[in-house]
């Protein structure tokens, strides 16, 4: 069994990005610039955005954090997005989700210029991904593809089961695993809450990508000997022994599943650290104008 170390891989990639940025600066170019809009004071969102700002520092990027109170109107938020769309100093930006209930997340996402949509959430980027055109890939699936590549996990002709059909993980993950080339060329099945015989389908998979958000859902009996298991779950489970009051729990019963696997990614330290790195890579691509020429 080989453990897929997302923390180490993410640190390696951040170093690679930082070297590229210093080379750009030496050539007289400005540093890539990522902006983030954070509405309100949600604990999880505060942590995610702080980690994104920290990753920008490590990569040598400029970052701008725009904070708004949660009584901001949708029109005010859309006006802020318009300013970022038009600001030539900003290469890419994100609006951290979730947003307060009175604001339409879909309207907000569609207001972002696809050329600056480094989250890859705009329908233009989603559509381009689905037909294999250059685009900003969503962070989590992109990070998983990078892990599969760097660990030389075989994917061609493999049976891949994706558990979960969310717009930001399950659906794009299935799209990328079935695309031509490596990593890809897999035969993909997507399972969800209405799937019958999910356990049996899962047990036939060479690659299981679990993105349900149900702690410990994937049991040893559902995993074939020699399979690769990628755990995307990051559910906060109350834990009074921790200073934070919670621990992160994956979708996989790691202790019992790991001995059967060829490769397995843990939680924490697997997919999680890779998602922020994907955002950094998209920002670098935006700064270099490499997606929309
Ligand atoms: N909230 C949880 N994950 C994400 C993400 O990847 N991007 C944004 N903008 N918000 C999120």
C-alpha cells in the first residue's frame, strides 16, 4: 500500500510555482495577483480564505482580501465583482462560498469574467472542461488529477467509481477521469443517493473517488484488493480533545480499507492541501494568459 501524501506534493508544487514566479519577476513581469471576496464571518470560510492568502505569500503572489459584511446587497456584491473584472492589476479572483441566503450564488458566479474565474465555477469554464478545451479547472478535481499523475496511478481502461454528484467535485471528477489521455481514459460510473447496489458497484472499481461528505462511508467490504482510493471527505466531527473542538473526518474507513489498497489518500493530508495549490496554479495560468489567449 502506498500512501498518497498530498501535503508533501502540495509543498513541492508551491515551490515549483514560486520558482516560476521569481523567474517572471526577473524578466520584468509583475507578480500574479489573486483577489478574494469574503462575505460575513463564517468560521470555515475565514479559515479557507486565510489559507489561500498564506499560499499566495508562499508562491510569491500578490493577494487582496476584500471583506464585506453579511448585510451587503446582491447589487453591491455584483458591483464589486464588476470592479474586479475591469481591474487590469487583478489576474484572477474568487468569491468565497457559501454566501448569505439573500444573495444568489449562481448570479454571482455568472457575473465573474470567465477569464478571471480561477475557481472554474463559471458555466463557460464548466462547458469548456466538458468538451476538452483549455479552461480553469475546479480546484479539488484538478488537485486529484495532479496526485494521480505524480504517483503514476494507472487510469487507462480502469473502472473508476465516483461517489457523489456535486457540481464542484463529483461531476467534474467524472468528466476528467473519462477524458482522453493520462490521467483519464477511465470507464466511469457515478454513484449517488438514489444508486441501487452501490456497495457492489464500488467493489468492482479499480479507482474509488469518495466525495459524499459521509464520514467512514466506504468500508473494506466495498473495496477491491489492489484498488486506489481517493478520499475527498472533510466533515468536521466534534472532538473535545482537540483545541479547535473538531477533527476532520474522511468518507473512507481508512484503518480497514488501507491494507487492501495499492494507493490511498488520507484525511487530513491527502486531497485537502492540493485544492489550494490548484487555485494557485490557475492564478499563475491567468497571469500568463495561457487559458484564454
Ligand atoms: N467554499 C468551499 N470551497 C470553495 C471553493 O473552492 N471556492 C470558493 N469560492 N468557495 C468555496
